[in-house]
């Protein structure tokens, strides 16, 4: 009898989310409205930032942020290559040049010293990535960058804390609520920030440049007129998605705790195995949210390892193909050399980790991984 499939990730959803969506549907207002405003307030409280702006995706947030900073042709933006291509795509689409910084082998986090060495008079922004649920060393990065704007790529960092402060509490930060993320809205994203003028600019760009939200223009006795001083985009979140997000936030502590338990089981059972390197954790004070559990397979080829997992009906992920090796990047900007990133590129694989996994499923993953690596 074939064993049940254990995916790499699965959203942690229940009847509360279903009921929250149903309530919005029955309310008669399903697009951007009061639920989005509430979700923004709750998320700002979580991070400690003064403002939060709900969006249709994290990618939309990066697009708006780069546009607000005026990134244009000839500008350089420093970021790691070991990240999802969305960030790099947005830099290129803005006309900028991604300048890739190498990462630490153990934690896979960007090296602050690498950032400092790459800064030129063309550097207009730095985008560190909080990778797999671990925070980048923001104090060291801020020292390295000086007055250059920092955008935190916090897509992996819901529930992540750096020196007791949540990711995104200080610098502008982009979060994602894609179904693979620790909490989800189906699709969606959030920008957090403390600069009120910048956040107002982003809010205008979020919805066509219109200065008032639709739910305020079409309420009882309201004025449906509006003005546009600068054209914007269509990146607003709906109240349907926000209702899911609000319910998910109630589950965040449970989600983070279970992810940490699973990661601890993996580390305890898979440590010291020849041919397998486990994810390292930063030495500075932090709270890890374990969005991903990325191992480095050395004793066999990754292809054989993935085949073995598939034969045992286990899911896996690849986070990530290195962006500097993408065809369009090489065609536009030439070949970059990143020794650590390249040494990792053929070894990394993400194991199943999600709060709905029970201990028997975790043990099954452990047994399969041990057998494959030893074999």
C-alpha cells in the first residue's frame, strides 16, 4: 500500500477562515474595505512599525517600493543571488542593475562585509533577505550601508525577530502571504514602514493614484468623487483575503511554535550524518520562524536525492535557483562569481515543514533522509 504523500508545505487553515470569508461575502463589501484596514493595523502592531499597507502580493510591494525610491536605468541595487527571482525581476524591470552579494554557507544569509565591498556611487538601495525564517544581521548591514536606503525582503519572516524586535520594525519591509508562507491570505503581501510620507505615496500608487479608498467613497452619505495627482497601479488587497489574514494572525504563535518543534526534531535526529549539512542559525539574539528547512546534500547527487524522496512519496522544494545564473541576467549583465552561493546551488533541498505535520510524519521524513544519505 502506497504511503500517504507528505508535501513540502501546506497552509494551516480551519473553519475559522471559512467562517471569516463567509461573513465578508454576506456583508456585501468584498473588495478593499474595513477588513483590510483592520488587517493593516494588526500587522503594524505585530511588527512594531508605525504603518502597514496591504497589497495583492509581496511582488507588488517590491515594485511600488523601488518605484517610490526612483530606481532607474544605471542605478545599482545590492541583494543576494540566493533568493526568489521576484525581487531581482523588479530591480531589472525598474531599469536598475542587481549587484549580487555572497552569503554565509551555514545560515545562507547575506554577508554585511560583502555589501560594504560592493557599494559604489551608483548604489541606490540594498535589499537584504531574511532567509528561511532567520533574520539578517540588520545592525551590521545598517553600519555597512550608511545612508543608502534599505528594503528588508521579509517574505520569509512573519514571526521572525532580530534582537527581540520583529522583522520590519525599523526599515521598510516587504512581507508575503503566498500559500507557502507561514501565514497566508491565499495571495497577498504587506509593506511596513515608519515614514508616513513614503507610506502615503505607496498607498496612492497601490490603487490608481486615487486619494480615497473606495469603501470611504461609496459609504452612506459619502462623496464618490476623487482626484489623481499621479497615476498608480491596481495592487490592492480585498477584504476576502484580509479576513483570512486576520484569522491566520490569531494562529501565528501556534504556527511558529510547531515549526520550531519540527525543526528541532530534524536537527536532533539528522545532526552529525556524513554527507548532510543542516541549516545553521545566526549567532546573534533572534527568534527563528522556520519558514523553510533547507539541507545541503553532499553524499549523493541532488537529483538522486529528489528521486529517492519522490519514491517514498515525500515532497520537497528548491529554495532557490541562484538568480545570477538565470539566462536573462547573464545576457544583460554578464557572469557574476559568487563562490559560496555557487557551492550551495547544487546541494540545497527543502524538506517538508508545516504546522499540520504530526510527529509520525516528521519521523518518516527523518528515516527516509537518513537512509538516502547513507545509501
